[in-house]
């Protein structure tokens, strides 16, 4: 038999005492008890915008509607202490015809039959006994015990446990490595704990309400001080979570959220730590903070990936930087736009009868790996080094530009025939020098240097295309070894 106990919060001593009595009775009578601390019914719609988080706690109550409970015990007086009677009735009616027992007398609903001044601890016993009778018609009696004592040492232990868990979650020590994370959490004394995340964040507002997604994913699972590796990231149906949880005995479910977005929920065992009052809220706040960190880290990771893709795109196409000035921001050489503008003018003024145009393409074949392994700062350093080499090889009389992130172009007009061969030899020497001077990574250049005799009909576009085709052939030979 599964019974839900809906309360306000453990900060209210009466509520903890009620749960403590119900926990002992449920254990004695073989009942599975699930406690739902959902705070208070919110009725003021201004809170929806001013303090949206206050409404979010209520969402936890909805998890018991379709989750196969045989009956519910509801402390409507505490939950609805600030709500009018009609709102209380509306809250109770949402659970349909499910057997329901209120903790205090409520008109129109079954309630615990007891003396008026009886303690909340005793009410917990009576609640379990009477909900069983309401469900099955059987009179049962649980064995009475005293409310367990709670000492200063217990208080300090609970606080110490929260402090340890805070360090683990805030420092993001349980997200990336599941095994390491669970071991650290267990070491802090959290022995029964499951964390679930909804299939997608779901908005929950006072004006629109919310609808629980059908599926969730279990992210964290610890039972009796042991991590369950088999369930990490396992998909679950939300309506079956209480049937499939491995946490035995009385359980607590709390939802966690970010502003108006419901993110997921946790299930823990009911233990004396909750007697402190603050333990429950602090644990949920920590889980919420951890998930915000998780989402922010994923967001930053996605942004970094997008930036990297943009950098690669710009490196390939130069489509944006081509229209921002004429100089490359890193090397101070002409960028794509600047190179072509200068190259056309340079050829127009210098490429004449009896001269030769030497057109070169130089590809930093290893730049992508340098960026990926050693970072963009090291990649920038490699680019600058190559720019200096090209200026040294081709001289001031040439036009040298960085036309893509990993590609340079050079054009030189000379009266010296076969100047291309001289430049190829020098580039080979410099490429070998570049290879030897860095032990951290390989800064390797693939280059194509083509020479063109003057022809009035020969255009810069045709010379560049032939040089580029030659570079592609050289890349292919590098890859195939042929």
C-alpha cells in the first residue's frame, strides 16, 4: 500500500512531528509512505512576477496525482493557512476520488478522528491507521514509541553534512565524473538519494499552471550508501518513479527549479536530519544551484563550440572580416579584402612586358590541431611566426596577405625568370627550420608557388586559380603519399 503525506515544510515543528509519527506507523504496518513538502498555497497573482519562485514549490504536489497512490493524507490547514476556504477546497478536489484524509477537521472531507489537543506526533500514527481503514475497511493499530530525541550533536552533524555537500555541488565535483561524485556525496553521509531531471525544463506559473512531462532521466542514484551505476542517465516514466525507486522505507520528494522553470526533482529517505528544519530547504537549494551550474556549463560549452565553429568559418571564408578594414587584426598584413585590393593595383602598375608574376598560396596545415590541443593563444603565436617568415622570404617588394585563418597569399612581380624556383628552395629551408624550432607541436606549411610570364589577357583570377589548384594537388599528395 502506498500513501502520500502532503505537508507544508519541515521548518514547522508540528509538520516534522506529524511525519515522524506517520513514518514509525507506516514502517510498523508495512505501508510505503511518501512525504510531499510543497510549502503553501499561493493566491496573490502579483507574486507571479515579483517572487515567481514561491509558487514553484507547489508543483511537487502534482507528482502524486498519477503515480499510483492508494490514499493521501493532507495537512490542508498548514498548506492553506493563507488561502481562502474555496482555494483549499479546490486544492483538495484536484486529487479526484482517491481516498483522502485531512489532518485537521475540514468540512466536506474525511479527517483524522482524535482529541482536539493531541500532539502532531500522535496524529501521525492515527493518520496512517485511519487512512488504511478508509482504503481497506480494516482496523489496524501501530505500535507506539516516543518521538526520537534530537541532540546538539545531531544538529551539528546535519550542518556538517550540508557544508560538505555544498562544496561538492558548487565546485561541480559530481557532474562530470559520476563515480567520483557519488563517492564524495556518500562520504558526506548522504546515503539514500536520487536526482531526476525532466525531459525538458517546463514553465510553471500561477496564471498558467503547468503540466508534468511524461518522462524524466535519473542522473544520480545512491542506496544504502552505495552508488547505483546502472541507472545513470536512464530514462524513466514520471508516473512510475515511486514504483521504480530503490530507496526503501519512508521517502521525501522535492522539486527543484530555476525561476519559473521546473527542472526536476529529488527523492531522499526520511531521517533525523530533517528535524533541523533547514536541512530540507538547504538540500533542495544546493541541488538547484548545482543544476544551474550544470546548465550554465553546458551553455558556455555550447557557446564555445559555436565560437569555435565561427572562427573556423571565418578562417575558411573570411566572409565577415573581409568587410572590416583592410588589415588582418593579428598579423597586421592585408586581410582578404586588403590583399585583393592591393594585388590588383600592384599588377596594374608593375606586371608588364618582360616581367614575371609569382603567385603563392601558403597553407598552415597544422593550425587547427595547434588551436585544439594548445589553445588559440599558441595558435595566434604560430600564425604570427609564419607571417614573419613569409615577409622574410618574399621581401618588401611583394604583396603578402592573410586571406583566411590558416591561409596566406603572396604576389610578386619580378624581372628575374625562374624566381619561383628560388622562392621554393627558400620556403623549403624555412619550413624545415620552422619544423625544428618548436618541440611542443608541428607547425607545418603546405605551399604552392607558380610563375607566370606576362600576357595581356592573363588575369589575377586565372593565376590565383591555377596556384590554388596546384596547392590542392599538393595537399592530396601529402595525404596519400603519392
